[in-house]
């Protein structure tokens, strides 16, 4: 199983366990507009691209393990940014989580 799929599953489990906390974190005085959602989706799609490229590199057995391991912190940072965006967008499918949004 790929790094991305494992991290997406962890994110999904966290979102299921803490739905109330996620709602409390949102600032209820500021509403998110459709333009904001579109901008978040564009940013998420870019992160999906970067994540997939990073995952390809991490799974490349031709590269030395030491070289690949140095990118794991950056990979985790990308996953956390993706999670942050997903918490702001409602009604997300598994396909959108893994492949990005169709705009």
C-alpha cells in the first residue's frame, strides 16, 4: 500500500473520530465562499500532484534509502497541508481525496 493511501486513511479516521472538534475549529463568523472553495480545491490538486511525485520517489527502489528517507518529513508536511484543506471542504469522495478535484 502506498504512503499516500495510508496517510489518507489515517486522515479519514481522524476526521471520523473528531467531527465535533473539526466544527469547533472553524470560525463561524467567517463563511467560506464558493470562490474560497475553488481556490482550496486548486491548492489541493497541486498538493496531490506533489504528493504523488514524492510518493513515486519514496517508492523508487533504485534510489538509495538514505536519499529517500530525507524526504519523509517534507512528505508528511504535504499530507498535513492536504488534511487541513480537506477539513474545510464538505462532501468529499474517496476519488477526490486520492486524485484531486475535477474543476
